């Protein structure tokens, strides 16, 4: 008789190296939206064709960025690696001046972003870019940074 699933001990996730990227379902949805927009452009009137093609180009660009800039953020005890359209950097923890979560509420909706300040540059990553809640990412970064300091001592 096999043990029940809840009886099997789960392995702890590797807390020394993590990476964050847009969720695959969101990337696939953007790609599907681009295809639908192209199909709509085929049957639309001239003005609708222009709008549908603009939407298709925007969604295709979003899909390409999601696929080419993976992972957006990688953290390990030695430091972090960032990949955005403007920045591709590998930084040691000593160069990271601030890791913070900015939370703003407007019209009843709360938006959170992860802010990383390093070397005079500010990189802002949202939930979609990270694939997780920025608060959880900030907590994981703090744990990994602490693990790196502890290992260095």
C-alpha cells in the first residue's frame, strides 16, 4: 500500500537560488490575443483593420519580451541578475542599496511593485513581470541575501 500524498514529506524549495518570470499562461494569452487580433483584421473594415493590427503588434511585442527576457530576476547568495528591456545586469548584494515594495491604492484597486535600487538606477518590476506578488519576492530576496551573508561569515 502506498502512503497517501499528504503523508509524503515535501522537499523544501531551494532557498539559495530563485528566479522570477512572467507566468506562462499570461504569455500564452498575449500570443493568443495577437493571433485573434490578426484574424479580426482580416474581416474588419479599414478603420477596424488598423486598430486590430495595432493591437496585434502590441500583443506580439509583449509576447516577444516575455519570451526573450526570461528570467526577469534571478537571486542567489552572491547577488542578483536583472533582465528588462533597458537593463541587463548582474549585481553583487553589496551593490544593491534598496529592495522595497511600493503599494498604491486607487479606485479601490491596490497595485504593488518591487523596487530595486542599485548604483543610482531604479528598477521597478510589477506582479506580471515577476509572476508572483512583489511582497513574496521581496521576502525571498531578503532570505537569499541573508543566506549569502551567513555563508560569507
